[in-house]
């Protein structure tokens, strides 16, 4: 349980779950959104982003949350565990709307210096299209994991306590 990757649609609860797992397992936490977005919601170039992700993934231990499928080829081979929050799109959309309402015009901890929370229609469209555009790609990627990599697919937030309990037993056994 050295490197745990938490992936899924925006609004699925990746950052919250990753924070809880990091606290429970005593592993360093990496929020990819915090790494990706700079002040004023600026973003790195693709080559800069890939180099940053390579450096983060090369660390010996971590819990890393964020989908960023364009860097799966870097992060997935390094992961010992992958947790896919495969929740219904309506639940993800409601979570994002709730998050925007809760933090509107205020910074979020998992975003670092990006700037205040805002509403973005294109982001909502991306969440809506996630099941048709990203879900098949993610499922295909998970089919090709090595035998030593463990995967957990959670289709409901009610599955999270059982996952936390199972991962905690691995920590105790180590």
C-alpha cells in the first residue's frame, strides 16, 4: 500500500477520500488539482505538466487524487492500488453544485493558490459527458493492470467505509 491512486469523475469525492485515506494510512497526500492549477487558474503546458507528474509519481509513497487521464501512463504503472470512484453522473453533478455553493468566491484547500471557487458551464458539461467519454477508457485501462496491482471500483459512497477498513488492515499487517 505504498502508492494509492484515486480516480473518477469530477465531483465523485476523490479529494475527500484521498484525504481520509492519507490520514488513516499515514501516507503523503498529493492533490493533482493543487499541482495543476496555479494562481488565477493558470495551467502548465502539457510538457511541463507531464514532467511535474513524473516527479510526483516517482516519490516512494503517496496517495494521489485526480483523474487527468492524459497522465495515466505515468501514474498507473507506479500505483500499487487504484481506487476508481465510479459514481452516477447525477451524484457527481450535485456534489459539484454543492461545492460551488459552499465555497463560491472562496479558495478551496485542495486547489491551493488557484483562486476562488467559481461556477463553470463547460466543467458541468464535462461531468455530464464523463460516463460516455471517460468511463470506457478508464475501464479499459483497469483491465490491463499488472497482477500485483490491486483495484477497487466503488459505485456508491456507502462502499467507502469497507474500503477504508480493508486498506487499514494492510497497514496493520505491514
